[in-house]
C-alpha cells in the first residue's frame, strides 16, 4: 500500500530554505528585487524562485535570454533526480513547475535540461573549459559508393498543391487543430502510387510579418500569421515525387501550441492527426471525385504502401501512429476512431524525440541523428534502434543514420535562416568566446544548410526505396555496411542497424556474465555502475535519459585497458545460434576524436572450441563537450574462421574482445550474426499497455483507496517493466510483469485521506516500458488527489515596532488557521513616505547580507537594498516573526523608520493589507 501524503510540503520548505538571491521571473518585475530567507543553507541559483499563491505554488526559473520553442522537453532536475516538465510562458524565458509534481527531496543542484543539454549552466572558467574540452577531429574519410544512389531525381515531373479541411477536435486539447497540407506528386502517371506522409516537429506557431516576434500561441492572434512548418520539406517531397511517390506534408501548429498540457508531449495527438489525414486519403482513393483539387491532380494513392516521415516530435508522432495503426489505443484518448485502411511499411524519423522510449518493433525504421543537434541534443532517437531489441521477432530493420555536422533545424527549410518565411535560427548556437570545434559555423565538420538538407532528402529516399519499394540494393546505405550515397556528399553519413537478417545476438542484459570488463548501466547516478562517468566531455545517444534517475535493463559492456592483450569475455545466459550468418556484426564505440582502436574478435562454442575471427578497427566520431558523439560504429568479421575451426555455430557460448592497442576504452552495445537481405515483415499480435491518470478530490474526511488505472488490450502475452515512483525521493521500485489482455498486470493502490486543512495536490506515478512481446502506448500515469481546501488568510501585525537603535524591530505574520504544509509568505521593505528612512548602515551587516545579499556600503536607504524575504510558517503552526536588527552608532540623528508590506510572488504589495511602519530612535 502506498500512503498518499502532501508531497509539496518539504519541496516548498527546501526551496525556501535554499532561497537566496535569485532574480525575479516576470518581465514587469524590477530585476534587482530578489527574494531571500533567514534560514540557513545555500542560495538558489540565479533565476530560480518560488512563485504562485496558495495551492498554486510553483518552482519558477527565468532564463536570461529567450529559449526558442523546440522539440526537446524542458525539464527541471535536482541533481540526478527529475522533478518534472515545466510550462513555458509566452515570453519564452519563464518556466513554471507546480510544486505538486516536485516531490519531497531537498532541492539541491537545481538544473534545467532539454534533450540532455543544460539550459541554465552558469558561466564557467573559459580558459579552464577550453583546456578540458575534447580535441577536434577531422571529418571521417569518405566511404565507398553504393551501387544505387537514391538521391538522384527520378524521371517524373511533379505537381504541387495544397488543401485545407475543417479543423478537428483532439482529446485533451481545448482548441481544434488544423487539417492543412501541401501535396507534391508525380505528374502524368497512371495507376496507384505509394504515399509518403511528412509531419513536422514542435516549432513556434505564429509570427508577425515584418518583425522578429514569434510565439507559441494557438490559434494565432490577430495581426499574426501561422508559421508554415509543413512547407519545409518541399525538397524531400519533390525528390520522392520525381521517383513516383505521392507525398503530403501536414501542418500541426494546433498541437504545437497546446502540447505542453499533454503528459506524453503530444505524441498521441500527433498520431491522431496523422491517422485523420490517412483516413481522408483512404476515402479519396476510394472516391476520387470527393478529393480536394490538390489530391485530384495527383495519381491515386496506394494506401497499402505508406511511408511516414516525422521530424523531431513529429518523429515520435509518426512512431505512435504506426503503433496505433497496428495496436489500437484506448478510445477515450484517441482522436481517430475509424477503421485502419492503410498499411505503414516504414518510418523515417529525423532528430526525433521518444519521451516514452516505446518504439514499434515490427515497423521498419530509419532514424536520422544530427551530429550537431542543438535541440534534441542527446540524440534520444537512438532508442528507435536500441529499444527494439528483443521486443518482437526481430525481422524489421531498424537503422540509425548519423549525419556528422548536421543541426536540428536545417532539415526543414521553414526553420532555416534565409529560406524561411518567419524568423528562424541555427539551433546549435555559437559561443563566440568558445567556438565549438565540431559544430560552430565554419568548422570543417559542420554542414551548410543546403548540404544538410540534401543529405536528409537522400536518406529519406533510401528508406522509401527499401521499406516501400523493396529494393534491397539500397540496404547497404542503411544497415551499417559502410557504403555511401554520392548524392549526399560532402556530408559524412554513418549507419548501424539491428534486425533484418541478423540472428540471435550477444546483448548486455541482466542474464549476461562479463569477465575482463564490466557490465555497465546506461542510467545510474553511481559512477561505479554508470557506463560514462559524470565528468565525461560529451554524451552518448545510447544512454539518453528517460524518466528516472536510475534505470534497469539498459546498458553496455565497458572495456578499459592500459596494455594490450587482456580479453573481455561476454557470456550470455544461454548459448546463441549464429547459424545462417555470414559475419559477426558488432556495434562498438570509442571516445570521440580517437582513431585506430584495434580489437581481436573471437568466439567459443559450448564444446570449448575457440576461433579468432579477425581484427576490427574502430574510430571515434568527431565530438566536443556539447555533442552526443559516443555513438557505436558497426564493424563486422566473417565467420569463415569459425567454420574452418569446426565450431558449432548453433551453440556459441561466448564472445571475446582482446584489445591490441596500447591503452584505451571501448563500449560494446551488442553483437549479432549478420547476413545480407531484407526479409518481409509480418507484425506480431502483441498486447498493448496504457497507463491512465486518475484525478480525485481529497475530500474533507475519511480515507479512500484508489488504484492506478492500467489497461491491457490486444492479443497474446508479453513482459513489461513497471516502475513505481516514490513521491518523496524520486526513486523507483521496478517489477517485471507478464501482461495479458483483460488482466490487471500490476495493482498500485493509493490511499487518500481527506481533511479540511490547506495542502498541495498529491501525485503518485507509474511508468511502463516493454521488455519482450508487448508494446506500450501511454507510458506514464497515476493517481492525483487534488487539494480542495482554501489557503488560510495571512495578516501582518506589529510586535515591537518602536525601539532605540541597537534594538530589534519585530512583526508577526499570522495565518487564520494552520496548514498541512509549510507556508511561505514574502515580506518587502518599501520606501517611507514621511521622515527619515533607515539606511543600510543602521542595520546589522550580517542581517543585511542574509536578507538582501548586499553589503552596507555604499550607504543607501534600506528600501533601495531590495530586502524581500520569504518567511516560513511551519506546518501545523500559525505564526512566524520577521525581525530587523538595528545597530547603535555615535551619530546624533532624528527618528528613522522602515515600512513593511506583505507581497505576492512578484513583490507587489497585497491589496487590502496595511503597510506597517517601525521606528528607531536615537540612543544618545
């Protein structure tokens, strides 16, 4: 039984105890006014504060510069512990997170992250950082050319048009969403043609023509226009259309302007929008005369051959659309409830998010990872490859396409400066004092916008040709075979893959035994267990953070050696079969900018027969401290030596890697038996898990028990890992559960006790991730008990408001009744209206430092020192005293005064509350 509690209590206490001298968050508030407390402890970092009133208390961070609206989710963290995703204000600088979601851990080491990138990092020692940065590397050498180049235009001329339909209402969104699209198709073609649908990512929604202002509003206010993000893929559409595909790129501004309210970041809504359009196309294919002109001008679409292309959050959206097309979501959460009259043959995901880490294993995919992504900078899209391992049959190819020097935005021309209709920018911002050796403009590894978009179009076409047209000749461009498409030159594009005709493999899961190296964890706050230490310069896409500070089931085999010759042996729980394989394919990465790491690869069968297969050489990617360049290269060794040695390839017991370089590091992600070819994919019938959110009122009395809603639909059985989050610590309790449709796989009871005292909402969350034979849709949910009691009234009264210098002035802050949580009330020193005012030299210097963070000199009126203190009234009590400690001096002077006001979160005096005065008389 989980006992619900006021999780906001200690969160507020910790915040206020830490509160020191952060700047205020709203533009109208003078930047020099800063809250403080008299409690001991470290100050909150600059830009942080407590905001809101009553049960709407918030943790607020204000960026010193606008944060562009992007696809990575902005998240608050306290050290390694995730606190939640805040809401962004319209100013693009202020972010607010309800304390209901924060929990009960001390809020130390507050951080703001987006896609693994630190947004609030304090300015460091530039020289020291330069010395500690990774050294730059040149671009990788060009790979040999593939026999077929999908980036070359086809023989067809093209026709372009647009359509606009009635807006649609999607669950959980207040405003209806547009149904607008641009169509590019081959001209003068007979017969049905495959359909490629594009979905853009999360970007600003509206702009004012002739200016630099952009917003995330929806609908767009008067005087502004919608940003046409859906027109940003015309280059890609024209290439595909010239090769015979009907293409459509759909607009999703209505989702972008509202998805901050969605627990999944809008993935389900984007899936609904995609399927709404597909349903229209299916209807138009059946009844061509009912189609808009832009569709009638195109060949009839073949809905049995559909490719989905999604950029950023659009990538997660089309992944969910592929899932929902095979495994229907709960009707109450779905914005499309009609029949599925299409078949999705594959997806292309460009710099995608995957907040749920729930890829669709039985739909082939190609994920483009931009090496200089400044938005989804952790390259979490790698999970679309790694996260499919062991889930289903493994016949679908899942490819990662790493584009060295590409940023996030330039795959969309409407997000590219000089090409876009609205203001746009390079998401990999340049630091003039510290140019990035890999990604700054002008670096030898950085691509221009045109080079990048051309590479993207080429590899989208490669995926279409493989997944939809079934042309296996382009597979070597996607499956780690080490060939290139000359049309993408000069871009350096590297790939690795899982699935297709790969056999059983060596995976770093819980059943493996490692000697001579170590089995490390992708996500673990303990450096002894983590694959990469916390001081690593740069990061790894393979270890992108999920929802917890520690995660089971993800890892690698870490090798670290100081001299050659010591083997690392990987022994799975049961022997693996490499029957039918031509080679052993390994995914291995080494530190960025390193070259020439050599490893001998050997295998041993169950009878003890041993064979050295060959030697591989692994180079690191070009990388810096700002890039996710610890990314695995695919290397292969033929199995001919094992056959000659008489090994039983049906029962391979272990894999050995022996370093031949003098010293170094390497990480093995996995190893598979590999054979050429692309098998047909038949999706398995799998159970689907969705976790709901139950919101209940606390009530005034009694105790009620609620249960986290978990729904299992579909067919068959599978394994899912459920993680129950402790609201006090953020730690998780994990349980691997077998799920079946109609059964309740996990019961998480939450006890809610009613009362009549003010507190904060109570939230208990559960996460789910597929492990084998299952899919997960809504991956996070729980029970939220809303506080239904009003905040107590607060008053300020004098206790000692007239003293001789050297005495202590005292006022009492009182609540009309006690609360279940620590209550924080700000008090501000305001200018006097008559007579002399206390100065900074009339009060104790330590008191001044504690309350205003300043020194007495230069002497000035106390109200000019911006004394704004947040006073704590402990839970269960009703009063707290605010004091002003004065000092005696030898100067003869008239009586001086100080005025105090209770304020709101913006340091504005509360209406209806008196401003009180304290007087200090001369001691002489």
